[in-house]
């Protein structure tokens, strides 16, 4: 029996590798041996699946369905030839014929089982998988790939040219970038293994490709898989930022204290010298020195605010009055730069529970960025409203300045990231932290050359809960 199994396996593997019909011409020898060994139809089918389970382990998973289909063609050829030998037996009757029919039905059921099981496995894995043939035509996709690149269509991409189907024939696309690794593999033979690839839309994938070759060594098929690691990278970045903050927090208080003390003394002596210096040139130098000391002090204050944030001491505040106060604070700056400020208030005036000074600081940082992004005669639009769905208070700051690209927007809240020559890279991270500490959210939309929009949402409290809210805060502060 072992010799028969080995011969059967050798013939089957040869057919699966080549798909050549010539191999099928020789299966009658196998059939004759099976008949001589008096194998029943059930035993023949069982032997086939036993051997197929061994053979299939060495086949790439994306070719399993094709291999299963071919294996059943092989088995049918064996069974047809075998039945011809069996019919010559004197004991062949209708009962034998029914057994052959049942074996064929079993064969069909097993094929459906293999197909459904294989598809279910590929559809449940979190990686997007696509295979293309040597012509660039899609031969297989799983659900994750279809979700990423074909979510707007009910028609499968199988049978379509990959470039035509995803990108309209163009080899550059804002949405389907990682799939071009499969095209690159097809064209160059270069294989990728877990290459990190960032899409223009901000999604990050680990991309791998592999090659299936024919008996001549030519590329028959390319398999590409991609794992979405966007969330993982985001969490890693948060962890890195937290580690930075931990290190900064340890150093911040000591550094600020040690640096501010001598700065305070130097500033005092410079102010005394201003009264003693008669020359205009000397006074200008002293003014510059004082300005630089004040600028250094501002940097230290930002540094300390970010590294050692304080918990918000919340009080009920009317949003309209807060915005009016902030607008008064920047009136001089926007007048000097000839910038137009448009403030739009909604009919209702949301009541928010905030640390007024902290929220002022956050909004001033955002408005300062908007002002610095504008040329003369620029415009800032400040919209105050309430979200109809969530009920949250909304503050929108829009400018028509130079805007930012997607890469800059994704890094805008990272500590020390700045594109300004004199910036500290702490203004927006401080604003982000303050708003998050108030259970709010902040989003940035920007287009290079067209401007930026910052949307801030803060939770609203009801008028009737004001007294209760203040009493609760008082109890918390006492404790």
C-alpha cells in the first residue's frame, strides 16, 4: 500500500506543479494498480485526501484553492479509468455503480468544503491579501483588501487589471499606494518583507510580497499582503512622547529655577543701566538685551507649563464672554499686521466648566499661530457655536494663510516640533494637553496655500447645574 501511495503522491504533485494534461494520460496505470489491490471507491477517495493533506502543506496559501481544484481533476481522471477496469469484473452490478456515484458526490462536497474553509480563513485574517498574475490581473482578494481599496463597490476586483481597477490606469494614486509594491515585484522580481509603508492618507502598513514561479522559472503570480499598523504606530508615538515628558518633567523645575534666578538679577541691572546710559545707541543695545531676556523667560515658561502641567481648576464660564476677552487681547497684534478678524457668535451662549486661564492660554497659542501664518491683509474667522448632535461647545479658528501639508499636520502636536526659526515647538502641544484635560477635543484641517482650520469642542454644563457644580468643586478642593 505504501508503494501505491508514493506513486500516487508523485503523480499528483507533478500534475499540481505543471497542470499539464500529459500527466493525466498516465493515470490509468495508477487506476489499474488500485483495481488490482481491490480498493473500494471509498478507500480510493480516502487515500486521495490523505495524500492531499500532505501535499498541500508545501503550497503557498493563496494557491491552495487552485491546487484543490486541480487535485479533484486528477482524482476524477483516476476514478474514470478505475471504473473502466472495475466494470470488467464479473461481480460489477448496480450497487457498485451507486457506490461510484456516492464517491463522486463526496468528492464534490469535499471540494466545496475546502473552498469555503480556505476562503473563511483568508477573510478572517486582519491582513489585506491580493494576488495578481503575470499580466497584472487580480486573481484573488480577501475581505480586508476589498474593504481597504474597493469599499465603494459591490463588484469584486478579481478578474480586473490592478492598476485600472484601483487607480484608473495611473501608477500613482492617493489611496492605493501599497498595492504598487506587488506591481514592482512583478516588474522587477524584487521581494519585500514587512516593509513599513505610509499612505498619503496617513495609514501605515507593513507590506510583504512573494512570487510564485512556473516550471520555467518565470513569474506566474505575485502575492502581496499588508497589515494595518496605523493604531500601533500611534500608540508607540504616544509612549515615546510620554517618555519624553517624564524626562522633561524631572529636569524642568530645577532647570527653570536655576536659570531664572540669574536672569532676574541680570534684567534688574540692565534696567538700572538704562537710567545711566545717555547715548541712543547704548539704550538700543539695552532694549535688545531686555527683549531677549524676556523671550528666554517666555521659552522657560512654556517649557515648565508643558513639563509640569497643573490640573484645571474649573469654574462655570460663558463662552461668548471668554471669546470677547481673548479678542481684546489680540487686537493690537492684528491691527499692527493689518489682519482682519471676523467673530461669529451663535444665538445661544454655551456655559462651559473650565480653568479660564488655561483655556485662554490654549486659544491664544492657536490664534498666535494663525496670525503668524498670515501675510498682511490676511483674515482670521472665529466661529463660536454649539454642536447640534453632541451638544458640545465648538470654537473654530480659520485663517487663509499659507496652510500646512499632511505631514506637518500629523506632527503638529508632537513636543518640540516646529517649522518656525524662533519657535519652541511647545505651543500646540500645550494647547492639546489643556483641551484634553478639559475632556475636550481638537482637530486640525489644513491645505497648503489655502489656510488652516482648527476645531475645538468642549463639554457644556446646564444653567441649573451651576450651583451644584461649584459646590462639588469646592468639596474636591478642600479634600
